[in-house]
C-alpha cells in the first residue's frame, strides 16, 4: 500500500505543488484547506504523515497540531513555515513536530522530510509493538487464590528495599516474579541483573559476583566489573541460591551486611546500593540442617519470603495460561489463531505439570505450531516419546510403570490394560537388544504369537526403521 500523506495548508497553490511532487513519487496525496478539515481527515483517512502549515486563518498550525495529537499521538507531523518565528518552531517541536520545511521549498527538501517522517513512523510503530510484546512477556497470568496471595506479597514488597526470598519448584515463575518486583519498585529505571549461581563454575563465581582486577589470577587478562557493582542502584537476582558454595555464601553474606564489595585482587572496598532478590527450588531449611547452607545467610535473605505454589495446586489458572501462551505463540510465530476444544483444555488441566508453567508454555507452543487444524483436540495433547533412547534403567522403570498402570488404572483408549501392558513389553523387547534385555532382573519374556504381539512386532520394526527413530504411536498420554 502507498504511504498516505495529508497536506494541511490554506493556500491552494502550495497544496497543488505538494500534490504534484508527492504523486510523482507514488505517494497517496490527501489535501485539507483548514485546521478543522485537516483534523477530520486524520480521523477519516488515517494518513501515515502530515505536512502542516503553521500560519492559517482560524485554527492555526499549532492549534491544529494539538488537536491532531488528541486523535493520534504517534503520527509524524512536519511543519511548513514561511513566516514562522523561533517561538512557533519551539512550540511545534514540543508538541512533537519532527521537522520544518521552509517556504519556498524545493521538491528534494520535501521528499527528504517525507522519507524521514515515514521512517520515524515505522520506528515508533515497531517500538509500540515491542513494548506490547514485552508487557505480555512480563504479565503474571492467573487468578487462583494462591496466586492472588503471591500478588499481594509482591505489591507489599515492591515499593520497599527489603530482600525477597522466592521459593518454589522449577518453572513456577520465580524469575518472572523477581522481575515484577523490580519493575514495580522505585529502582525500575535502573538495572535488573540476574546471576544463576548454579550455572557458574565454583572457581568463577566470586569473580562473576564481585569482579576482579587485571592480573588478579591466571586468565584475568582484563579488569571485570562484578554483578553486584553492575546492579548498583538497581536489583540483583541471585538465582538458584541453594546451589552456592559455603565459601561464596560467606562472601555474599558480607556484601549484604556491609553493602560493599571488593574486587578480587584489590584491597579497595566499593560501596554498592543493591536490592537483593534470591530464588531457589531447594528446601533451604533442610539444607541448613545438612550443613550445606548458612543459617545466618538464610535469615538475611528471608526478610520477605514468597512461596510460589506449583501449578498442580492452582489448576484453575491453567485455562487462562493456555490462552495466554497460545496468543503469544500466534503473535511470535505469525500463526493462525487456534481454539482449544473443551476436552483438550480438560486434559491439560488434569495433567501433573512437573515442570510447572515452563512445561505448560512449551506444550502449548508445540501444540500451536504442530497441530494442523484450527482447533486443538484432546488426543493431540498426548506427548509422544521415543523408546529408542531408553537405557536399561529407564526400561525397568518404564516397565514398572506399565505394570503399575495395569494394576491401578483403566485404560482411557478403551483397550484392556492387560493388552496395553503386553504392547508395552513388546515394544521394549523390540527396542532393547535381546541379550541385554534378558540379563535384566525382573524383565518379563516377550509375548508370542498373539495378534497383538504380531501387530506390535510390525510396529516396532517400523520404529527401528523410522528415520527419526520414533513412531507416532509409540508414546503415552501426558494427560494422566
Ligand atoms: N503466572 C504466570 N503467567 C504467565 N507466565 C508465567 C507465569 N509464571 C511463569 N510464567 C512463565 O513460565 C516460564 C518459567 O518461569 P520462570 O523462569 O520465572 O520460572 P522459575 O521458577 O524461575 O524456574 P527455574 O526454577 O527453573 O529457574 C517463563 O517463561 C515465565 O514467563
Ligand atoms: Mg528461574
């Protein structure tokens, strides 16, 4: 579509000459002879850019610009000034005009301004979309009583400088909550620095947290600013704090007490003003009892504890989360929107979600991308798992769970559980070499000469021959 340029000028000769210049360059021209006419055209024609004369009878250019801003605050506006003063120009800039075209003008000057304005518009639009995407990325979705309690704690903790300790299983949203605390705190304009204490090797963690001077140890070829210094006046998230070594715990405790750091290889202390948020999926009280975590550090961190409940304890949040992640995936991957049928939503709501919201997010993303139809149905929520990669221990536990299933659960697909068990045994036999399989204690012998066994053996041959090593029907329902 051609970019549409609205020219608001009371002089017909100016409008005509701009019409000629712009149409020659394949822009779509719209003209207006007065301020009110121009404002009406902004509402009606949604132009991409406005060229506006400052001096007009009745509503002048500045008043028109103010009215246009009420309709569309992002539209780029270039002013035409011939008789304009510096004061007019300054006021127009304050109202968001991005450029001036002096009368008399050349076509080159007009075209350069128009191209610049359209670029501004594109950047503003991109910016707005990015902001929206960021907002949705940081949105905490859910309305269950337990999540509402978490939200209450965030609301109370955020405006203060108090240390927050986030406790909860992997994937429940601890990092998201830490970011929300920071974004709603007076430090929101400063940095949010995250350190994953479990991911950094023991010998590097101190230099990562506190920094080092050049030459302070072998390999320290440059000076490095530590994370605490980087987070000065902002917030630091000490993630997986339960995995920190006792030596580092002692140093972190000192920083919390003194609010100062020392770079490795330097005796100089540096004052830092950092708000600390710590997170872990470990039970710190048990770690203290085992002597793995310092009690004094725990008390320092545990000023505002927030326990984030696992997803299985707030299942009522699942439908909203599914819709949220489905919408996000649609936008991020340019996909067609998809419905989740009630049976699919029900299956997702009943699943255990050991990986919590992260696992749910990944599952929804997979369903949105891989499901061909415009609705996701219950059977599509079944996760496929290749058994080709089972090792012997996995095989045993797999078999145990098959046996357990046989004893405990009726089979959802309507197949008898005994038959299902035989199918599972057959598949394991097909996947694991017979000699190794037999050597495992407690392994049943393969079922022979039954129709199910023959059918399965054929299926298993094709598992082995499948290029991706995995057949569509070799998995089990995740929604159990
Ligand atoms: N209530 C929620 N609403 C929307 N998205 C959420 C919610 N909780 C978590 N998420 C999303 O789930 C994913 C996992 O969350 P996050 O990384 O914060 O978990 P975590 O508790 O820090 O996990 P880990 O212990 O493994 O580090 C992220 O993509 C996050 O945005
Ligand atoms: Mg995390």
